[in-house]
């Protein structure tokens, strides 16, 4: 999994820093986006494998558009209080999983299950 590229979009910059530090051992590169338009630009620029999207920063409609526009992208949604209803809505929008924003183990697990083989590893 070390060849996977990840982009974070988190509402709380402290959470983004925490996740960056925690996830750096599992991903080849990590980039932080501050807006959904920046997220899209970074996905295209770095040909990312995984995005971790705080659904307070991007709506489920945006998750649905990301799923449509970047079909091979693993989308892991986060929320500070994720519940079963939110999980169902995120799955319906095309996310691969939803978990607590601070649950790095769940994020890594979702990426492991869902991310395609990294383009850089396949090359």
C-alpha cells in the first residue's frame, strides 16, 4: 500500500494535520486540499488513488460527482459523528466507506479494501 497517493479534505485544519501525521506511514504521498475545487485539481495533478473527504467540507452531492468523474478513486468520507444513516447516504453517493474523522485505522482499512493498484506501482 506504500505506493498509494492520498488527498485529504478536512474542515478542521488540526484534524488534517493529525491525519497527515498518522497516515504518512501508510501512503506514498499525502496532500491537503482546502476546498472542493482544490481537491479536484489535486486529484487530477497527482492522479491520486484515495481521497479522505470530511462531509462537513464537501456535500454528499460532491462525493457523488467525485465518484462519477473519477471512477477508480477510493473515496473515504469522514465525519466527527458518523452513524448508520450517514453511512448509508455516503455509500449511496459512491463513497467506499465512512468513519470517524480521527479513526486512522478505519481509513487505512477502507483504502486497503477499495483502492485500485497504484498507477506508480503498476508502471
